[in-house]
C-alpha cells in the first residue's frame, strides 16, 4: 500500500543546541521510500545517522544561534506485509533465538517486565499458543486501560500504567511489551505514522517475536494494522524518541499525518474467531 506521510516540529532555540530527530520513514525490504523531502527553516546543515545494529534513521542538526526552528518531513511510502495463521505463530524457545532478538527479552527503562512477572503469568500464562497469548494480553490492555490524553508523562512506565489504568498509545505499547517479556516473548516498541488515526499524530504500538517473525499488535485499536508506516523500533520509547534535544530549547508545536495514496484499502484488525498475525516483511 502507498501512503503520503508528513511530520512537522517547531521549537524556540534559546542558545546553540543539537537535535537528534527521528521522523524519517525506515527503508526496509517491506517499506520503500518512493519520494522524500526534509526541510529545516532557517537552514542548517544536517547529518543522517544509522546506529550500529539498527535500521533507525536519525538526523543530527546543530543550531548555532537563537532562532525559531521549523522542521518539516514528507514522503510517499510503499509498504507490504504478510499474514500468518495464528496457530502457526508458536513460541520460539530462548535457546533457539537469534542473538539480535535477545535484547528484547530484558527489562528496560519503561518496560519493567521483572515487576510484572507474577501478574502476566497469573493472567495469561495458561494460554498455550503464543499468538493467542499476545492477543489476549493486548485485548486485556484495551479493555482495562482507559485511553486518556494528558493522563501520563515522559516518566510513566508500564508498571505505572497497570496501577493507574490510564494512558496514551505510548503507555499501551510499553505495557504490552512488558507483559510479553514477562512471558518470555521478545517484544519491541514501534513508532510510526498511522492511517485513520484521529486526531492525526505520531503513533506507538509494539511487535512481538513469535513464529520466527516480528508480529504487530496495537492495544489502542485506533488504526488498522496494515495502515502503519514505520519510523523506528527499539526496546522502548527511549530508543525511538521523535526528538532528543541537547540545549536550551522550548517546544512549540508538533503534527503528523498519514494519507492513503492508493485507491483500494481493506483494513486489517485482529477480530473474528481466527485472526491471522500481520508481519511487516
């Protein structure tokens, strides 16, 4: 599917500062960047960085003097995916996992899976099939955590979300990741542009490693699973922040959008009696 995406950020820079931005769509076998534009006003030299062992595309910008800085990204993206019957998406034993997957088993800053071990096993530990297990915990989050804008902040963790039972997409994703890891299922944070998200914004969900693939899950159920354009993945939001800033900077504005560039689109959700897991290839 083809999508037109846009991301815009505005800042008041009060002294020389450095930005590390993360709003570019990834280039992967499943996601082709057909057109792309990145503009910064006033103009500053930019540097694209790809960290070792990562696909994420970071942009480093040094703003050398006080200014009002506006950043705009737009692109046309072609995505592809596959669907696999849930009964085929079985648990991968830790002994058989590739080393690249192992970091997504460990507790992280926002996903304290060690603190949620007992809760996860009491709620979901008796479900045999791995896909059904992750689907069950995703549905539990959707049914028991209220989606409430402004209810959390940058310090809110998965453990806090279980206690407060309210959050936004970032918190839903962190809780899903933590519960998966507590059940010995690797899981990672996914941030991207999302078709039909209302109001339009950057979106967060998560991927679980089951059946040898990274399968997408979204406990908010706000957007179709095949309407996502991936920006970044990581252990949690700390690895996939839209902007990391070093200096005295005041945030002014943020916006994002994702529009369909194809005529035909059939939304995919995990509903019905036999849902199939969706993987971005």
